């Protein structure tokens, strides 16, 4: 039996640390959501007027088949397999992706993806900045992150979001809803949740 190499042990340790961090972030977000720490008691529009609660996603996360997160021009695509479990759709060889194929989700990783995307599915709009607002003033014209949602067997996204700058209070972040050309704000921990999900798979490709 060949002993594990130092490099292999370090890689596994780093991978474990990243997955642990993701679990901690998801857990912290769950607590924050339950307590409502960062969300306004009543959502408001750009004039400060009270509005009804509005969800960011146009449908529930259960109706989403794929989520593609592009961060700094690198795309990470998460899909459901035939049984509905989430997996990271990744290929080292581009030729493999061009050919018909199937994926089977790893139960442990699938659970982490499901938890992180469930948090995304509960994202509430904190404030409407307004349609026609100048995007360059909010960082959404050159976003560091773009999130696209897809239905089953759909090549065009149901929704796409350009993630921009933090608000001055640093609790919420500007987001452009592509197509609607509407800028809103959402809690920044929702964006951090996606960053941690991407970071986990950046280090440990499937």
C-alpha cells in the first residue's frame, strides 16, 4: 500500500477546510435569515416608501434546473441530475462536454450545493433603486459576479443578475435584474454565500 504523499495530504486538508468554511457560512446565513438581522423590517422603494415583500428569483429554487455563477470571468455551473440532486458540471477536457453524457451527483457535495442554493432561493429584495437608474453608479455595468438561472431543457436563462457594489452601509449590494433593467439591493451575505460555494469548487473540481 502506497502512503499518501505530502502534497496529497495538503490538498485534502485544504479541501476539508474549504468545505468546512462553506458549511459555516451556510449555517450563519440560516441564523441571519431566521433572526432577520440584515433585512429591513419592511421593504422600501427608492423613495423610502413601504412595499410588499418581493423575492429576487422569479420562481422557486425547486423549479430551477441549473444555476451558473460567473465570477471574474470564470463560470461555475451547477445542475440537477436525473433524480433531481445537485452536482457541479465540470469537465477538464472540453471534448467531453461537447459529447452527450450524464452525471451522477455525489451525495455529500450535492447536500452542500442544495443548502447554498436554497439560501439563494430565499433572497428578498431589500430596496428598489429603480428602472432606468444609471448602472455605472452602482457597479452593475462591470459586475464581478453574474448569476443565471435555467429551467429544465432550456438554453436561455429564466433570469440573469449582475452583482454590483456594496451600499454605503455595507450590508446590502446592488443587483441589476437583466432584461427588466431594474436595479435593486439584496443582503450582501447572499452574495458571500455564492462566493463561498464557488470557492469550494474552484479548489476541488469534480
